[in-house]
């Protein structure tokens, strides 16, 4: 067999294989299209209902201050806050992650309440503007915790409320104490928005927001909410909160938290920064007030000491007949000036009297004519 015939046979075999594959694809084309559509649907479901996590970051500049030797040095330098000492970055990180600070943030914004909306396949946590209603709790009344309060909106005026749980707690938020444990509780009812819902185990009202969605859109929507202990919520946030410096020598702190609920944790980070800055400002104001009080106390002590010294000095002078030479000299000069003035006045009187005498003598000599001289006499007695 020649090389040319071999190549022709090989090409023919290759073409026949391609035709066979095409025939198979055509024969099972519907099956292939089904699998392709099925995988596209699976990918769509995955992308639509997957839980995505996001990193939220915020930055805080920590002002580091040099420590002065004492409050007076701080006062003289014009830095009223320096007496509080150098701010250590690790201390500021500890403040930001402190249990008490986080509890203030969580209690103020009621982050211990979780809200959920129900879709066709799963439920997701919602917050803020994502909710068409607002729940107003009366925390003077004990509340059930760790149990879902399911809300089925019937229309723009009414809703159904259902609660069913076992082994739940009745918690007093004002006293931070559990009143009852291992409760079995069930409750259902139809309510109007704005009505007070009250039983032995709960007390709240639900109101539609003024700028809520079109009533037709919220109709038949399903939501739920549950309350947790604030302390447990603090522990949950502490596990997700990460605070570090941006660079080794930097005084800028980065606050980062990983979350699947962007709106809620954006509000959390923003509130955390605001509360921290307010606490820092209060600390500065308190430091400045303490410094001012310290300076006023020192001035009062110094003033009292000066007064005592002056009093003792005057008493010493009086007892030992010591006088102020400058004061005595000035008094003597004033007396001398007064004496000179009086002496000059007396000389003028004497001169006038002499002139009167001369005129009288002259009158006797010359034709006995009378002359009335000008004479100014004073009534002062010396």
C-alpha cells in the first residue's frame, strides 16, 4: 500500500467519526437541551438565593497627646487635655470593643431585635427602610425572647399575628433579668395596625410607616421578628468585630465587620463610631474641668497665703514701728509744699501792711490826705 492511499483511508475514517458524533447529538438533542436548561436554572437559583457576605469598614483618627508633668504645665502650654496622659492605641481599641460601649450602641438602636421577611424559598433578615412597619415595644412590661412573632399582612389596615414556642424565656429588659423560663406559649389573633397587643407575656403595637410601599404591594407579605438578650447580641457582635491600625506607626484605627445585612451593620458601625467619639469628648471635657478646678483651687490657696503674709507683715510693722519710707517721704513733701504756700501768703499780707503803714505816714506828712490801700486778709488761723 502506498503512502498516498494510507492518508486517504485515514481521512475517511476521521470524517466518519465526526458524522457519527453529529448523528448522536441530533438523536439526543432534547435531552442535551434539557440538561443545559436545568443547569442554567440551578445557577440562577444559586445566584438569586445565595447569602452574600460583605465587609464594612470605617476609620477613626485617634489623637495621641503628650503627657505633661502636672496640670499647671498643661495649663501654661494651652493644652487643657494633656493632663489626661498619652492615649495608647491599644487602650482605644479596647474601648471600642468594650462590652459596655457595645451594649450602649445595641440598646440605643434596638439591634437586639431581628426582623425577617419571607420569600418563596427562604427568609432573609431585613432592617430599617426594608420594613414597611414599625414595632413599638413597651419595655416596662416583660417580653418573650428567642421566639418568632410571625406577622401576616392582610391589607393596609389589618394583620394576623401568631406565636407558638416551647422552652422560651420571659425577660425584663429594664432589670436585665429573666422572670420565667421553659415556657410553653401560643397566641394567634387578628389586629388592626396601631392597636395595642398585650398579654401576660408581651406588650407592643405595630404601626405602618407613613412612607411605606403601595398597600397592594405589602398585601399578603409575611414577616417575623424576635427579641434577644442585649448581652447575647453584644457577644455576637464582638465575635464579628475587628479593629486594627491601618499601618504600624499610624494612629488611625480601622473598624471592620463582616455581614450579610448591609443596612443593619452600616447603622451599627456608624452608631459605634458616634458613641465612641461622644464618650471621648466627654472624657476630654471632664479632664478639662478637672484641670480648671485644680487651677482654681491652687489660685485660692495662693490668694489665701498672700493675704496671710500681708496681714502678718502689717502686724509686724505696727509692733516694731516700721513704716513705709516712700509713703512717709511723700507725706513730708506734701506738708512742705503746704507750708511754703502759707508762708508766701503771710509774706504778701506783711507787704500789704507795710505799704499801708507807709501810706498812712505819707498822709500825715502831706496835707493830711487819706489813702485807702488794697488789702487782702485771710481768716485762717495759724
